């Protein structure tokens, strides 16, 4: 099976906090996962049209333009099936189609020139005809799939750098994993979703409490043939945004986090909560709870006389910006990939007693997307 790894992290996606990670993800280890919700969407059809870029030499290798187009349409149909037949809570039927005309570029059969043309795919796009771009480089030495944003017309660009040894049209029969489903993962980014594998925290990667955090099974890297409630809610929300709102991330975070602390059913004053952030994997290993001495926890709060902790602007809580207090350094080595927190391990201190809870933006954002409520409340009973 192919591996997905990052090829290019463009500024536009960094603003949205998206794109495949900076370490390899072996999707061949992920098995089909039972899910909840309908297996096939029954709502109105939402169609996303791709301008497909392919090198002239690669096109000839695959049998020429007519043959390539026929197989391309069939591959897009398989990706559409993969999306909608993965258990979900979609309000729509999501369809992906290639444009009628290929955008043929010419490297002169020189794979080292792929990058030159890939950068051009981020230029102006006729959004009357196309919604996003798929850029194929099918004789690549540096291989992998990725998704970038920040195109000149607001478009996303899905990049597929694959070797000759992979037949993109015949490497897997539906529903087995193959290029068509790997593209489906990237289309999840195109619709606004995070890589959920960056949320995975092993017990060994949490030296504060030794507890693991497991995000829901999802086609975004933690399952196969299943969509999480987070993705379902997000894709429903962005369904009509053919190019994603550049302020999307800020809009899907609650305005306010309210934590109610009680003991014996009465509000408890003076309870301290230490918030330890979790970060994406990097050169130091997989995702972990950041606990550097002298630079953590990221945030310390204390309950007031009403037993409450109120945090405004939860987006800034998860995306505080480079150089913010108690965040990992970015140089000389990058110890904070993507410059954001994924979850918080809350250490709740009541005198000599400690307990722990996870706070994930997957839950917070899903709640807002499903209910429209701009306050997120959690209760802690000591």
C-alpha cells in the first residue's frame, strides 16, 4: 500500500491548520471500521469539480488522453462511493468529478520539473468551471499525497506524486484501499478536515498522567471506510463552500469555554486546572503531551466563587501563535509542528488530590457545528 506523507505545507493550509502530517502515515495498517449513521447519503447532491493536471509523458504512459479520461472518470466515481458509503451523518450526497478537459503540462519527461508546474497549479483558477485542482505527477521519485490551500482563487490543490510502479487506476478494487481512497482522504482536507492521527496520544507519550487519548475512527487517518461525527458535521457545514472560507477555523470554534467545578453538588472555589497541550508528531517522535520543565503547563486557571473557569476565544487557546508564552520553541529545531495544540490534558488539582480529563477541539467544534451553540460547557464533579 502507498504511504501518505507531506510534500508541501503551504501557508494557506497552515492558517487553517490542515494538511497531511510531517511524518509518514502507513494507511495499510488501518482496517475497515464499523461506524454509525447511514451508509449512503440521501440528501441533495453537492458536486465538486476538479481541474486535473497531468504531465504529457505520464499521459502517454497511461495510454493517451482518451484512455486516461475514461479511467479517470471511473476513479472519481470510486472515490465518490468511498466517501458516501463510509458510514456517516451527511446531510448531502457528495460527488467528485473531473473536468471535461485535462490540463496537460509538459516536463519534457523530466521528473525534476514536476515542482515547477505544481507551483503553477496554485495560480488563478476559473471557478466558474472548477472548484479545486488535482495535480498528478506519475513518475515521481519523492512520492506521496498531500493537500494544500492558498491558491490564487482560493482553491485547494490535491497533489499526487506517485511512482511508475503504482497504477493509479488499477492498484485496488473497491472497497480495498488504493489511490482512489487515498485521494478521498485528501479530499477530506479539501473540505476542511484535520488529520485525526495527529490527535493520537499513546500512554507512553503522556508523562503527566500516563493516559492514552484515542480520537474517533475516521478516514482522516484513524480508520478506514468510516467518517467521524466531526467530519460529518464539518462537511455538512462547508458543503456549499466550493472554496473554503479563509476564516473557517475561527468560525467553527466556540466563543467561550465554561468549566463548572462542583464538590458534593456545590460550586467549588479555588480548584486549579493545569492545561497541558498535545502537539503533532515531529523529529522528536509521534504526537505527545508537551511537558517541558519550565515551559509547561501551557495554561493555569483557578475556579472562581461560582466554581467556574471561563475562557474566552477558544480559537486562540488552540492557536496561540508562534512565540506565545509556554509554547514549544520553533528553532533551532521545530518542536511545535503546525504551531497549534490538538488537545489539552487537564490536570485538576483539589488540595492534595489530582484527577485528569481530556479536552479536545474535535468535541468542541463538533458541538458547535451540530447545535450552533457558541458556548461549550463541561462539568467536573469532584
